[in-house]
């Protein structure tokens, strides 16, 4: 199966240390990569719903590209990673729910 969708992994803002130990703030870092999109399974959807979660998308990416990011952007919408699952030595599934702005 082909990776024919673009996904952006978002690393939150933080700090890096310069050569003399000063903490320098850095903004969020976005990494664009290709992914495969799959449906959330029926049983997974209902099990998650009973826990108060609303999984909407499952993205399959290369495992070496993922570094624990908890936010992703897909087609202009932001999602939170609620579960990861290593499907083999080369791929990982990211089950995600939509991030909705606070009202």
C-alpha cells in the first residue's frame, strides 16, 4: 500500500541550550512526511468512546520518523495522538482524535 497523504508531526515549543549553557526558546517544530490513511475500526471506536475518547483517524507512518509527538496536522486540522501501535519493524499506527479549541 502506498503512502499518498501528507501528515505533519508537531514537536511542541521548548528550549535548547547554546554553547555556553544559555536556554534559548524555540517554537514548535513541524515535520512534513507521507503517510497512509486508514479507518478507525468499529470495535476500537466503540471501546474508545466508552472511555470518553473520539478516535477519528489512523495514520500509518514509518516508525523511524516518529519521535513521540503528541500533535499532528492533517488537511489543515489538528489532531492529538491517543494511541500508537507498532505494526512491524518498519511501520507504526497513530490513532488520533480531533483537537477542538476551547469555547
